[in-house]
């Protein structure tokens, strides 16, 4: 058994001091129970060691150590440093044994799962005790202070008996006291009589007949008036005398063997009897006073009853009333005199206190003068003595002090080394546990991600099959067609019904930027395609979480101060994590736009004072901005006022453009990421004035038309089969792609892919839009080539961007499979097509002018 006495620091009770407690380790629960004494049956409390840590600090003193649990800290003190280290090492070893016990993990119903789980847990929590011995050699057992033998030794006593009593556990104290009394009664005998006269008769030498007679005579002399009281008091006194005095004396004399022990027991009995006699004398005095008062009352009553007439009785009553009034007045006078005396006493006490302080002050001054005199005397003596001897004395004293300090420092170093060894062993074991738990958690997370990805993939396949069935089998009976429609409707409502309960459904209705994960389209087919796309995107993200996303996030976490480089370019193309996107976008904008102080606020003031011509068009476009985002979905959304201010400020900042449809969506995306409206304003300025060519958002949109011709050239070069297919069916792709270039794919791609496109677009420029536009056609090339009807092709091109589910694959096509794509080539193509477009526009203008002139000559 690991048990013994330790001192416990009570820190929450009214008496904050060390208290002696008997501690014993419970192997079944891994608890350390503590009692007031080793004989108590009920513990005062317990310490849970299963999740506790141990610590021993040098500054706390010798033998003091701490047990830290999640709920509180227990401070204990052993009798010596060796005992403290023994307790710490034993508690640590037994805690590891408890954690390693196989019985802690009950078997499951599934045998295979039980074996794997048990082996996993044993790997996580197995700790080799031999490893700790390498840090901390076994401490020799102090048999005199720990173990079951220590229970028979007397408990270490504190300064007072009350100080060792636990005031926080009164009921436990009472139970232990009652139990000890019952045990002592059983040791004395089981006859049920408190006053055991048989034992008294077995030891006649403890009280002879003459002493009994003297005791009885003494009691008769004290209370001679009541015989029954006399007999009762004699009986009680004899019982107490026999039970508490001579009976205990006989038992102790029978147990003790040496003469010195017998003498000490007799002295203790003498003290007990002396105290008993004192208490009895006080009782007798009280009884005498009560008897005198009763006799006085008796005489007064007798006089009242023996009075012959009522007149005499009335006189006696009046006499009593006068006496009472007299006594009352005297009492009041005495009370008043008492108050005066108390006031005088308080004044004298204050005067005495002042005198004491004055005397103390004089004594301190005298003491200071004496110290000065002694110092001057010693200085004169040193000056008169030999200077060499003085130097030797100072050197000797200095060396002695330094040796003492060195010894103290050595003791501190040894203590710190011991503490360091113990803490190193503890840290070593905790590190092993943490590593095992982390590996286990990582494996479980990867398994969960794979299961979720598989579930999303199966769900998307299920929805695809339902859609194919609905489209390819038009001749289904009405009941079967209704069943298919119901299944599709139910599948579309899965995330609504069970989104909060099922972990395998879509995690939320909105993503972190407020975009709907499944847009609520009016057309059922579009809504079904959006649901399939959302499931596929989530499946791809879950599969690439550990392989791609986590390493990429770690690389971004290691990026400090941003500066242009090839490595940063590659990281931005791969996609910026959400927690770094705002910082990187602000850095990109600040590199190309020098913020003018108070410029944005001045523009806002100007927009309030003067209404801009584009104000009405801005108000019309605000409700149509990002309708699938919760921050812009209604006129009362929180970002609508910020978007209005940003667009008005830009219209005054760039009067040549003012406002063009499409700028509202660019500013809205900037607001979602940057949050600050002034930062969103400068981001919009950077896009319009730095990234896009001039006249891109002018009234004629001439540069936007040029980019469509350049894109058709690139499409013919990179995807010749698809271009031939479009020409065969007379498809003009600019009807689809014009909006892509104007608003940088906003409202065309899902938010996860859209923001990755914007990351590279803000850093590299418009060539990123060409890259991704070509990549989108390359991604869906085979599917487009299967369609041979121009109407169906147009219908497919309206929503085929919703079929893109793998953002990593699209990014790889854009930046790897479509190389080379130099910016110089893009500029040359723009110049060439701009000249051609301007020539065509001039010809159109000439034809228009000629037509107008001809009509004017013909007349009305």
C-alpha cells in the first residue's frame, strides 16, 4: 500500500495553514484519498490522478510539491526531501500503470472493431516505466514515514487541535468521531452499559472503601437540603469517577509495562480529576446562589401569606414597588456613571497610546544614536589597529560569506537538477501520449474526409442518374415520371431537411463569403445541376484536403513580408487561403495605386452635395448585384449602402467612365474580400485603370469588342477542333464570353473557383482572363463536340460553367496545358484587331452619313 502522513495546505477554508492528513492510494480509481487520521473510516476528500500533473518547486521549501488537476491545485509537504521524491515517483508510476491497464477499455460487440480499437488505444497510452527510470533512478523507500506501519505511529500534531480539524467537512468529522467512539465502546465491552461496574470490581485497588466514604461525605455536606438530589449527584459522580477515571487507569495500567508509562498515566488521571473537581465546585457555587434566592423569595411569600389584613398585604406590595423603583433609578445612575468611566478610560487609553508611541520614538532615536556611537567606536578601533590585520579580517569575513553563498547555490543547483529530471520524465511521457493521439486524430480525420467525399460523389451520381433518366426516357408512364420528379425534389431538399443533423450533407447553405452553395434557380434543371456541382466540388475539396490544401496552407503560413517573386506567383496561381486573401489583395492594390489621403472621403462629400448623372443607373443595378449572395440579396442587406458609396465615389473619381454596367459586380467582390469600403474603392480603381486596357468600360466598349476578336484567334489556335465545330453550326462564342471579360467571370463561376481566378487576375492582369476562358472551353470540349444542334449548343453554353467541379484541374489547364501565352503576343493582337475594328467603324460611319444625306436629298 502507498500510504502515509503528509501535510496538506488548506487554501480555501477559514484557517489557511498546514494540516496533517493520512493519505492512501486507491488502485481501482487512481485516486489519492486523504483522512484526518489513519483510524478514520470516511475520507475527507480525494485527488484524481488520472489527468493530474506533478511539480516540485525549489522556492516552495523542502519537501513541498504540488498535484495539479483540471479543477484545482493541491499543495502537499513531506517530512523530508527523500520522502517527497518517493511520493512523486510512486504516484507517477502508479498513474502510468492505471492508464496502461487493459481492463480500462471494455470489449465492444464487434470483435474486429474491439481488437483494432483496443490495440489503437494501447498504442496511444502505453508508456514504458523503464524510460522514466532513465531520467529518475528509483528512490529508496522511507519505511519510517510511509506504509501501513506508519498508521500505528502517532500522527504529527499541529500547533492546536482545532487547527487540524477540517471545517469544510463537518459531517465527515462527526461520522469518524462517532465511529471511533463506537469502536472504543466495543473494546471496553458489549454489555451495553455505559458505567461498567464489573471492570471496576476487577480492579479494587483503584478505589478503596475509605475514599468512597470521603467522597460521599463531601457530597452530602455540599447539598444537605435535598436527599434525592444528593443521591442522584452521588450516583452520577460515582459513575463518572469509575468510567472516566479509575476504569481507564486500570486498562492503561494493564497495557503499559514500564514504570515510566504508569507514572505518566497516573499524572494524566490526576489532571483529569483536578479539572473535574474545579467544575464541580463551580456547580456548587451556582446552586448555593440559586438556593439563597429561593429562600429569600420564600420568606417574602411567607410574610405575604401570614399578613392578617389586605391593608398589610397592600403595604408589602407598595414596599416592593418602591424598592423596584429605587433599584431602577440606581441602575440608571450606575449606567450613566459606567458610560462616563468608559469615556474617561478611552481618553486615558489614547493618552497612554500616545505616550507609548512617544517613548517608542525616543527609544528608536536612542537606539540609532547608540548604533552610530558603536559604529564610530569600531571605526576608531580599526584605524588604531594594524591595517594589515584589518585587511586580513575583512578578507576572512568576505571569504566566509562567499563560501556560505556558494553552499546555498550548490543546494539550489542540486534541487533544480532533481526538479528538472522529474519534469523531463513527465514531459517525455506527455509528448509520447500527445504524438500518438495526434497521429490517431489525423488518421481519423483523413478517413472521415474520404468517407464524406465518397458520400458526396455517390449523391451527385444519384442526382445525375435521375436527371439522365428524366431527360432520355420521355415515354415514361405518368406514375413513373411523377416518381422521378418526386425523387429529384426530395434530393434537392436533403441539405435543407438534414443539414444540421447529418454530417455527410452540405455543411452550410452559404460559404464563408456569403455565396449560396446551391443557388436557388427558378429552372429545376439548373437547380439540379447546381446541386450536383456543389456535391462534386465538396468531394474534390475533401479528397485534396490533406494532399494539396494542407501543404499549400502551410506554405502560405510561412510567407512573411510579401515581395514579387516567381515563388509568390506560383502560390497565387494555386489559390490564396481565405485567411491570407485579404492581406495579399491589399498588398497587390497598394503596389499599383498610391492612396491619396482623404481622397475617398472627399469624393463621398462631393457625391452627397451634388447628384451624379449615373446615380439613377447605379440605384437600378444595386438590387441586381450578386443575387445569390446573402450580403446583397435584398435591398436591406448590410453591404448595399457600402456598394452605393463605392460606385458613387468612383463615378466622381473617373468622370470619363462615370459608371458602366458591370462595375457593380467588380466592386461587390472587392467588398466581400476586403470588407473596408475604401480598400474596395481602390481595388476597383486598380482593375479599371491599371489591369484593363483603356476604353474597356467606355460608352462604345470598343476595347471589349477587340478582346473578343483576340479571344477567337486564341481559341482557333489552342482548340482548333472546337473552333471548327462552332463554325460548322454558326456559333458566335462572343455572345457567351463577352460578359466573362467585362466582369472577370463574376456570376459565371462558383465562388470557390471565382476567387482563385481573381487572385491571379489581380496579380498578373487580363491575360489570366484569356487563360481561364480557354481553359473553360478545354474543360468541356468533349461534351460540346457531342452536341450537333446549334440551339442545344447555345443552351449548353448558357450553363456549362456550372459543370466545372474540379478547380485544380481547371487551374492546371489554364497555366500548364495552354502555354506559351506571353503578354507581348496579347498586346500585338489587340493592336491589330483594334485597327481593323476602327476601320470597320469608320466605314460604318461613312455608310451611315451617306444614307442620311441621301434621305435628306429625297425629302420627306
